[in-house]
């Protein structure tokens, strides 16, 4: 199962490292990643594969939200099909 993770907030050291470590600890594979910093604002989008993760999607969402609070950034996760439907032209 693929999902999209977005991370948005003020740029600071360690955001990518901490999000990546979180995913690795849960056996969630990063399949594609894009990140940029615009005027001090950090923006990252990741396509991840959760097929080897033993946790439910809602639990991973909740934990990512908590990590975002710790890092003072907004982290969201949504199923790839939901993301694609929302961004269809």
C-alpha cells in the first residue's frame, strides 16, 4: 500500500533525519522523495510503501502528527488513491 506524506514548516536541522528514522523504525519504505526550502520554509513530499508496516494507517498518521508537533512542523499522511483523487484535474 502506498501513501503520500507531506511535511511543511520552518526549516531546521534534522527534519529529514527524524522523519526518515521514524519511517525506518516502522519498516516503511521511502519510494520517492522531493524537498525544498523556500524563504526559510521547509516543504517535503514523500511516496512511501506501508506494505511491510505492522501498524494500522490511522496509528501511523497519529504518530506522525505527534512527531510533527515535536519538530514544530505539520506532517500529514494520506493513502495514495485519496491523494490522487484530490489532485485530479
